[in-house]
C-alpha cells in the first residue's frame, strides 16, 4: 500500500544484536554533541515499580437485549444477572455502546474491543459458480461501504480448497474494497509490502488438510430375465454414477466443514460479538439430509425407490440418498457447535440469484447454518445492506458485562454462561455469548491466532498489555517526497525478560499510522533476536528503545504500536497522536532530551532509513534523543524542546497544564520557562527551555499539555505522557 521497497519482507528479517556495546556505540555516533552525563546518576530505587501486578482473568460478555425487534436501551448494571454455570457471579465491569450515539471518526472514539461488532465476509468459492461470486462481491461491497457503522471491524476470507484470510479485521474501507475486489488474488512482486498482521492485503492463513474422501458404497443388482436384467443394469449404472457423484460431494462437504471448523477456531480468538457473512450458493442438501433436500425434479426416482422397498428389493436403494450421509451430518453439527461456542453467528447469504424452487436443494444448508448459530438467511435480495438492516439495528446496542471467574481450572473445558434480565417484559430476548474457555497459554496458540488477535488489538486502539511501554511519534517536512515521521518506542527491560529462560530475547514490533477514517497510511514491522549473553545487562538496567519511521502526507494520524515477546506472549499496545505538518501550523509533542546510554538503542536497517532528511532532534544545534515518555522528579526541572511549524514570526508565550489519569487538571502541576531570546519564525521553530514539575505532584503517570501563543495570537497545543518519580 506504500512505495517502500525497504519493506519487501519485514517479517522474515531477523536482527541479532551480538553486543550491547554495538548498540550504545551507534547511539554515541548519533549524539556526539549530547550531554551523556545528564541524569545518568538518577536513583533507580526511587522509580516506582509498575509491573508487579497479579495476573487476573477477566471474562467479558457482550449482551444485546431485544424487544419487539428493536434494541432495548438505558439498562444499568443492576438490571442484569450473570451466571457462570449455575453459580451467580458479581458483575465487576459494565459498559454500554450505542452505535446510534457514536459519531465522529473511527480513530476518535475508543470502543472496548469486546463491544465492537466484527463482520467476517466469507466467500465460498468451492460450491459457488463464478457468476454468483461476482454477485457476492457486489453485495459485500454494498454492505461495507454503505450500511456498516464506521467503528465496525470487517475482515475478508475465502474458501477455495481451504480457508484463507485475505484481510484481517480492520476499519480501513479502502483496503476492504481492494480485498473484496481481488479476493486474495494479489500479484506479489519484489517491492510489494507484506503486512504480517494482515491489516494490509496479504494471505496469512496456514494450509489445512482437506480431509479424507468419503466413498459411496456400491450395490449389486439382480434380475430374473434378460429384459429385467437390462433394465436393472441400467438402473444400477445410474445408481453407481449418482453414488460416485454424492461420494465426491460428501468429501467436498467434509473439506468445507473441516475448513469452517478451523475458521471457527480463528474466530474464537477474536474478542466480542462476531458475524460471519457467508456468501455462497450452499452445499448439496441431498448429501446432508437425504430426500428432505430433494427438489420436484428428483422425486420420480424416489417413487421407484419406495416401490423397491415395498417389494423387498432393498439392494436397489441407496440408503444415503434416502437418509443422508451420517458422517456429513455429524461434521456439520460439530462445526455449527464450534461457531456457537465461539460466540459467532452465521449470516447466510444465497448468492445464486435463483428462485426458491430452483435453489431449494442447496438453500437448506444455508438455512441450517444461520438458524443453528442464531443468524439469519438472506436470499433474493437486491441490496445486502437493506436486507440486513433489521439485523444491524438489533445489534446496534451492546451491554458489556465483565466478571472474574473463581477457581478457574486450566482444563480446556467449555464453561457455559447465562445472562438474565431482571423483571424483563414478556417477549424480551437476551442474546449473549454462550460461554468461554479458560485462557490458553501463548505457546498453545497458533501463529495465525496470534496475528489475528494482534491485528484486532491494533485496530481497537485501546492501550493495554503487561509490558511498560511508550511511543513518541513526530512529523517533520522533508526535502523530497512525503514528510518524515520518526517513531521512538521504549519498553521496560524487566517486563520484556519476565519468563524468558533462553539466551535470546525475541521481540516483535508492529507499528501503524491510521488516518482519521481508520485507513492504514503506512506501517513498519520488525522481529529481533537480542543476545542476552551480551545485551542482557543493558536490557535489565533499563530496557530497549527502537527507532522506526513512517512516510506520510500532511494530516492527523493515530500511531499504534504493538510490541511483544515472542516466547512468553507478553505484549503492550501503545498509541499516540501524530501531527504531520503541511501548510498549517503544527506544534509537535514536547520533547525531553534523555541520556543516550539510558536505553539499548536499536534502529532500522540503514537500507530502511531516509537519506533525504537531516537529523530531526536538535537542542541549541546539538543532536539529542527525546524520551518516549519523559520522567521528571517532583518539584524538579528538565530540559524541554518545543518544535513548531509555520508559527507567526515574533515573540511567543507558553502555558503548561498537567492532567491526571482521570483527565482532571492538577492545580499547579508544572510550568514551562523558555530560555531568553526565544522567538518563532520561518517554516520550523525550535523553542528551548525548562519544564518545572509541581512540588505537590504524587508519583505516577500524567499528561503534559503545552500551549504556545504566537505573535498573531494564535494558540497551538500538543501533549505528551510524563511520569513523575
């Protein structure tokens, strides 16, 4: 999706840092003029410990309440009763998401991941004719582009001989349009970007076996004279041909149900309420249900079979034709049970374009899939969005309940849940996830599940995780091409190393820039193996800092970074607002220089770095590395650099505000004092000074907002997280 040949194969590139000295030497070369001794002797014992928390399992239960076909609004926590099995449990968390009240851009409203609607557009290329696939593509495009809410996450998958994910769950409608149009048929050249999380078109599904073929049993026919023998031989040949065809169909159904079972496992790893929009002509119902799935044109042979049974000639009758293939039925039932347990409904869409009588022999399978998972079947539609309008409205209000299960055993067994509505009027329907499995360890999950879960976390944009991490993203104009947006990511070493017993620390980093419409405009990713024999001491002392970058057009972006230990699965999702300068005035986040030796500094490969940009971070002409999350002592002071583009020339004034985690401003939280003779002017202004933290600030995390007023009385603000020690 971008033109960076440097990203040709980011997932397979492995960086191995052999010595800590190599990394710190790189930092020294970059920062030759920086003050390497500043804050070096800070007392580490004064730093608060943020990772010593007990792991607690929290189960989130999205619930929809429907009455007379419409969602019920304005319920409270006290209106619900939640049972884990037969035992009532305390509802420890409660949230309400009403999509009719959610306005604005997808990146401006953080909705809990478990409360977001997830739609997987699943194209059946196995049992569906090419013309019908075209109808399916048009129907899916209409649904995505005109009917879904901007905060809905949508993925695209296909089944040809196995299920393949074309695009992971995303709010990026442009990528979805491309995915629907191509259905994974993307030409991969040497310069094509491959996204390991599947948020940009790629195929990251693993190969699945299609299963053993189910052969139909053969019968022999008998006769009493030449004429009867000839007729019976013809009948036997016809019967054998039909059995062979049904045997092939049974094996194809086995492949489909096996593939969809794998799909249900994938969906189980996704949090929240999920809908599989299954676009298909349906599977052969005759194999599944016997003569229950026959059309009128098939019933003549059924009369002959009945006559044969009456006369005792049962050897002439195909039992599977009459009663269906029991193995196919069992496979279908198992598959649908897995979808129910994954809290996933199938919205079946008949794309054959045929009237009910002509398509009846296949629609039965679509109807069963929808009915047995709580979904609906849609047929003879002209616009899928219009057809699904009622379903979308019913699911527009979600109550998110949460509880902490007690004495949870890691036995892999499914735990059933029940949600009751107190004093519910008659006819009220409560729809919720049927249960949950105990959380699996990281090594028990597949690479595909890890990628799918990671992609969901990135698109959700809610900061979470068990690694203390931070990100700083800034934007600078470039002499050529798009603007340069350096991204500095830090992670606490003790958290990265927790649970690691080997000699190598494997780290994965995935970084994305999403515009206000949720479109991925650039990304980078890397995998590193850090040699602990050499770099372990440096990592334990503080942690790592990774320097990557985006290439972006002017605008406002959400920078989202997922960092993970690929042995333990410990991870963190951190976000930041990124303002890329254009013709307007932009104030970058406040920059705080920090010692170059504080972190184990890692950078992109030289081939990935921009060669047309100067070093962006300067303080009085000397280069420095800014802190991703500045640390200041209560009542202490720290150097600060304010970088602005297109400020009005002349004198400036600066105001600082400090906000607590609750968003409330802290009185006398701190102030910024600029050095003498600081003035703005030109395309880029650097205003240097000191930040003095308030003496009454308690240790913890805060947000510092700085507002610069220029000579034209224009006010421009930016923010950065800070930690008070």
